[in-house]
C-alpha cells in the first residue's frame, strides 16, 4: 500500500462515518473523553510537516502522543524519535490505518488503546505531544503525567501565527 495516497482516502471515509456515529459519542461518554472526535491530522503530508517542526525536540527521545486519533502523526514521529507510544482512547480510528500498520509499523512504535489515565505509571517518556483544538487544557494535564516536557502542537503554531487559524482553534488557547 502506498502510504501517501490511499491512507488519505481511508481517513476521510472513517472521519465521515465517525462524525455521524452514535456509538462513537457513547464511547467517549463512557470513557470520560471530552475532546471532540475531529481529526486535525488528516494526511501524511500534515503529519510529516509537523514532525519536521518537532524534529529537534523529539530526535533520539521517547515520545508519548496523547489522543493520537488515527496514529498518523506518531507514525511519522517514529521515523525520528527513538521510541513512540501513541495513546488513543477510541479504537475506531485505527480502522483507517490497519492496512498501513500491517505493512509498515516499525517496532519502535506502539499503539495503546485506552484512556490515557489507564497507563499512568506504566509508561513514561521525555516528551509528550498533543494535537487537538478541543479539551486542550485537560489533555495537557494528562500529558504532563507522562513526560517533563509537553508540546501543545497547535498551541505553538497559533502563538506563532494566530491569523492562520480559525476562531475555534484560536479561542481554545485564549487567543481572540
Ligand atoms: C480532537 S481529536 C484529535 C485527534 C488527532 N490528534 C488529530 O489531531 O487528528 C482528540 C482525540 O483525543 C482522544 N483523547 C482525548 N482525551 C483522551 C485521553 N484522556 N486519553 C486518550 N485519548 C484521548 C480522543 O478520543 C480523540 O480521538
């Protein structure tokens, strides 16, 4: 499978299904997940660009991604970091990705399906990262349980260039 073409179509299909899924909403409620089930990492290209941006801070490190969605960003981060754990509460997202993982998942990358608090004390890293525009504060608090450094990816990008983001993303970080 070519991971720069088909994966994008697969992601779009799953995201469309998820948006209308009552089972998805029920899952989030049952697991205390407050973030919206909306992907921001919607292509390999976006995941690669973010990985380039983070390169110096993740190279040679153990990285924990909180709320990794499909896991596409972690997939790219694992090309740079020594070890990557991608924690995602909702296993539905992985259905977009199973074929890619079957062919390409490296052994320094592990996906953990469950609410992050289920893994407190079991894993830790040098850096925790999160990509979200909802429940930013909650996910940052969770991330801090795993690593001394927490990177709110969009928080940094919005601070650099607020005008490039829509009001919803800006307001999630207190920018108007
Ligand atoms: C807004 S989505 C973003 C997904 C992905 N990071 C992206 O940008 O495409 C937030 C994701 O975080 C997950 N999530 C939120 N809180 C979580 C927690 N405490 N433990 C594990 N996953 C969590 C949700 O299930 C959801 O898939």
